[in-house]
C-alpha cells in the first residue's frame, strides 16, 4: 500500500477538485493513515449558517486507536463521515492513506460501523457478512470462507445461520463489526457502535475490540459518548466541543497495547479519565 | 377473566378468526333474510315448506339467501364446465383476462415505481398523473380502450387485460414506491462505503426491502384486476365471461343469475387473493427486525 502512494496517484489528483491544488504539505508521504488539515463544514440552517466543524486538524498514525468524544453537535460523527467520504468538507483538506477520502472509499480501504447495526433483515448473519464480498465480486467459496473467518473473529460462529431478529442487540452489532472486517481493511471507522448496549455487553465488546485492534494491527477511529470506553480503548482521546464544532484537546492514553478490564481500576486510568472529563466539562460549559 | 384467558390460550388463532368471520356472516345473513321477506311478493302458487313462501319467488326483487345459494350451486355444478351456462366456464374466461391484466399491471407498476424512485423529475411529474388516472371511472375509459385497440386489430383477451391492468397497476405502483424507499439511510450508506453501483444498491437492498410492501399491493391489484376484467367485458359485447353474464342478467331482469354471478365473482377474487397469500407465506424468511 505504501509503495503505490506518491507517484502514480498524483496524476488523477489534479483531475479531482480545488482541494487538491492546495500545497501538499500534509499530504506528503509520511505514515499518517488519516490526516485532517484545517477542515470546516458549514451549512445553512433555520438560524443562519451552522458551523458543524471549524478548523479541525488531526493526524492519525498507523496502528493508533483514536476516540472522538464530546457533546452532541460537536461534529464528531461529521468528522468520521468526512473521512469515510459520506460527507464533503466546505473547506480544508483530508487525506486517507495518502489519497482523497473518495479514493479510499472506491478502494474499499476502510470498514465503517454504524450506530445501528444496519443489518439486512432478509439475510442471515453470515449472509450479512458476505454482503460486501458480493459487492466486490468474490467467488462464493471465497465469500463463505472469509465471512466465516470474520464471524469467528467476533465469536459468532454459532450464530451464522440466524436472522438478525433472532440475535440480541450486542450480537447484531458484532455481526456488523464482522461485516466491516470481512473486507480486511486496515482502517476501521466506528460511529458509536456500542451506544445502545447495556454496560456489561459493552464491556465485553470493548474487550473484543481492543483484542482485534491489537491482533490485526488496525487503525481505528471511534466515536463515543462514554469516557471510560474512550480511555480504555484509545491511544489518544480527542475531546471536541460544539458551536462551532472543533477539537478542544487531545489526551494521550499511555497504556500498554494489551488491555484488560482491570486497567480501569488503575490510578493512571483514573487520572487520564479525569483529564478527559475536565476537557469535556469545558466543552459542555459552552452549551 | 379466567374464562377469556383460557379461551385465548387454548383455541388456535385460525379457529378464532374463522369464528369471527362466521359471526359477521350470520349477522349479514340475518339482515338479508329480513329484507328478502319484506321485499318480495309471495308467489301465486306457494310451495309448502318451513321457509317463508316469498323466499322462493321465481322473479324475486331481492333473492333470499337459500335461493342465491341454490342458483350459485347450479350455476357452478349444474352444467358441464364447457357449457355456456356454467358459471365455472365464465369465471374461467374472466380469470384468464384478469390474470393477464394482473401480470401486465405488476410489470407496469414495478417499472413505474422503479422509475419514480430513481428520478426526482418523474417523482414530481409522473406520480400526479398516476394518481389522476385513478379518478377517471373505468366505465368511461373501457369503451375507449376497446375502440382504440380494436382499430389496431386487437380484440378478445387483450383489450380486457388492458382495462384490467389500468385499474390494477395503481396499488402496485404506490406500494412499490413506498417499498423501494423503505431501506434505512444507514443501510444505504453502508453500500456507499463499499462503493456499490446503483444497480447493486437496487438488487441487494431496495428490491428485497420492498418485498414486504409488494404482496399487500399485489393482493389489492388482484381484486382490482378481476373487477377490471368484468367491467372490460361489458362494452366489448363479449359472449363469455362473468361480465357478459351480468349484462345478460341485467337486460332480462334475471336477478337470481345476477346474484349468482356476483357470488362467483367474489369467490374467484377470494381464491386468487388466497393463492397470493399462500405464495407469500411460502417465501420463508422475511420478517422485519423488531
């Protein structure tokens, strides 16, 4: 992937848009998986122009786990959608794997997990996981193999033949994670995937996710409302505030890669959590 | 309370449904019987029997329930199926046109809905016409369709099928417009993240998501297709079909034949819709996520 990036990609870059013609300082071939530079998003609303994001810059290195946290309206989901090419910035520049988000999307180089599992109710669990593999045109045997592997990775081999309505909320969200993993992306974008789950299920899935992240050397960008979840999973927590949506602080989580739930009882964990809480209370004070 | 609970829990659902249908049927029959007793003059030579004598009037104004039952039975089974007096024969003729019209309506309805869902222009420009088309009485359009198609050399089945389809395409179009838009935004965006093509989005998501909307629409369409085929037989001067039968009954004041024909028309519609219900149930897997 790194070998392709600088030279051959530069040709179509000029074709694309105004954004491309900016000085390529941050787009330089360093190891950022995602780089966001001075991005703003605004759109007209009933009360004039709404600033969803203003002057947001962020670099995400390979293997990082970044959590975006903040009050509603701070633009954390918008930022994730920009990276996924599901929304477009009003100004500023984004790079994903050294190219535009659009190139990353057409290369299918990320997996996206939505807030709702968004499973197709007429498909069984395994057939839901096979959906992206059908889209990219893999052979049936290869689909079957890869989907079975992805389901095994989230511990759902048993449930392969069940329909979504036969699965609990936590299992549904695991299927949707397996579906995102089935394309074997290096980058996982997750929009509050565990927001609707109870605490115990959430803990279990957090453990699952941190293991997947470590074992597969994934880069993850994760939107959440939960401070303990963010601190437990992340290498860095990005605290955001609203009106306009912006990054207020970035907090390091200097824990070892291998994480167990015990981590949450350590002094270091509580200190970092407090730091995030302080950053957020400033953000919420703005409201 | 306790009794209600045990009734609910021990009597299977189909039996409870059958019971409620039977209750409604009894009420209708009771009202009908009273009306028949009041409406009909007594026959000149009353036959002895335990039922009111004017229930067996030869030329009734309002035929009584048993009279209609006997006439329907005779119409269905009193003659060989190939006989022009057999209502099975006529129902077959009508059903043939209705099924052709139903097939046409399904294709047109799905095609229109697909076009409307994919184009804002058609959504704004075509849908109003589809709705307006249903405010024109089919009795007015039917002769026009017969004349136009007749001049083009089409007679018999096709004009009837077209008239039938002109009624039946409407619920399919509306149902599928709703169905093809039923997919959630996350379900659609998911496919965008895979860079899926428009046709993949249609095949993998919009179409399967629309199936639960398709069958209710098809059932309404089937009933309308049969109505349309019957109406289509009226201006065509058809010799056969339930519509032709109704016309003959109406010209000759044969109220019994008229009622029997209408009963057979309802039975035909009921059976056709029933077949669709069975097909829907045979499709194994669909259940909306709760």
